[in-house]
C-alpha cells in the first residue's frame, strides 16, 4: 500500500457509521473497498487498515513468530483481532458494536493517518493524548533518531 497522509475530522452517525474523508479515500491504491478495523494495542483508539495492508502485516508478523510458542500465538491473536468492514455506496464505514467503546463520546472522530493505517480516535481522547504533560517530542526524536548514521 502507498503512504497515506493526513489528519481529518468527521462525525459518527447514530448507526455507528462515518464517512471516509475524500482526502484519505483518494490516496487508496485499489478499488478494494474492504478494510479491517481493530483496537490498537498502543493507544485508546482503533486502527483502520486496508484489507491488503492488513493481510501483508499479518503475514509479516507470522513470518517472525514461532507457531509453537504460546506467547507468540497470544501476540498473533491480539494483532489479528479485528473486523472486516466495507465502504458502502456513500463512502461510509461502520464501526463494529464491540469496538464502539473506544470512541467514548461517540460523536466526533479524528482520523490520523500513520502511513499504512489510520488511527480512529474519539476527539476528546485524541486531544488529551496530544496534550499530555511532559512529552518532549524533540527529545524523543533525538534519542531515537539523532544518533543514527546514514548508511549511504
């Protein structure tokens, strides 16, 4: 899948649907309207993957895990925990009922693209996470990336 970029705001309707913003839809590389929505293991949000990207990610994960390890199977289970959803004729996606609890207010969403997938946040939860006290992004970038050498 190609890189997707953008932060978009949208609303969840009473039926648990939201319209995929056109700015993100235009970046999709295929006519496949299938997606996978799953809880994130890293934050209080959902992740939205194209079906093809999710399939590739699971294959990559499986290639690195031992199928006979109980711990590796638990990890694979957690990463593959998701539901297939499809765009309807109005470019809407339905959040499965068991995953709506991640969207606390249930009305306003933030869609934040992280390249291969999109995080779906409750707007208030997103704002609180982004405003966390003590997060020094410049220091984090320097710690994780500042000492890397260019291999060219």
